[in-house]
C-alpha cells in the first residue's frame, strides 16, 4: 500500500514538473486570437449585413467564450501551485493519505491481534 502511494506521488510530481511545449501553447494562443479577431470580417458577408446587432452580439459572445477558455487553461496549466485558491491541495491530500494508511495499518494490527487471541 505504501509502495502504491509513493508511486502515485512520484507520478504526480512528474506530471507537475513536465510543462507543455511552449511552441505548442504559443501557436494555440495565436490561432485563437487571430480567429476571434477575424470572425467579424467573415460575418460581415451578405447574410449578416442586414442583421448587425445579432452578428455583433455573436462576436462578443464568441470572443468572451474563447478568451474565457484561454484564461481557464492558464489557471489549469499549473494546478499544483500555491498562488491561486483553485490549486490542488497536494500537501493536504498527502497528509490525508498518510493518516488513512496509518489508520488502516492500526486496524489491521488490531484484527491480527484479535485472530491470534482466538487461535490461542
């Protein structure tokens, strides 16, 4: 059980320390910003010319959605930090796991002692 815990902890540390390639993140952000900035030109075609308010509101909502996803990605790209209240509480999880392991080992010791008494 302790081996599984240390293996899982090592995997979490490896995940936390391996960032996404910067070029991939930069190109993704560039494409999102270019796409959201050029969508009004696409919507200014013959179908949307008569209905400016709906195309304007569509562009606003679309930009809000994509930029919101970008900001969520920035927050989730480092879920193991200390600076944001939405980060994962790794120390708390580790403490809870250690307490659980200790309680399980105490219970198993008690059960083992109980079985020994019954056999004697």
